[in-house]
C-alpha cells in the first residue's frame, strides 16, 4: 500500500525513475480499486464513483509509467506503442516488466541504489 500512496503523492512527477516494484504494486492496487468501484457502481446503478476515481488516477498512472520507462533507459514516447493493435501492448508490457538499468542513466540515479525515505 505504501507504493500506491507514494505514486499518488508524486502524481505529477514525470521525471526520474521508478522501480518495477513501485510500478507493479501501484498497478495492482489501482486495478483492485477500479474493480471494486466498478462492481459497486453496477450494484448501485451509477458509475459516478468509478469515473471519478479513473479521472483522479489518470495522471499518477501516466507519471509512474513514464518513470518506469525511464528506469529501463527508454523515453516516455514508447508509451505510444500501446496504440499499435495487438503487438504494441505486449511489447509495452515487456518493456515495463524488464529490469531497470543498473547504472545511472540520463533520467537519474538507479532507484534501487537510493535508500528509501
């Protein structure tokens, strides 16, 4: 849960690098919250909470994806690969799941080497 809250606190931090753990834990909790709100919306016959949550988490989701790609040494433009039908999303998932660069890259120091606050 700390990873999820850390991403929300840094909701417009598009620079720097994000570890795999940060990205995937945020994605897990975000997906669970989205699923719960969707099911609750279906039960109460309104999707307003689901849509509000989706809009509220759009920028943090985008920012953590940018930072995750930066950790692998790729510019954030690679996110546009997700718009390519069929293979684009698969390639993007591979990029997001791959290990980050061990050394410092043009986006900053290795987040694994930096002690957690």
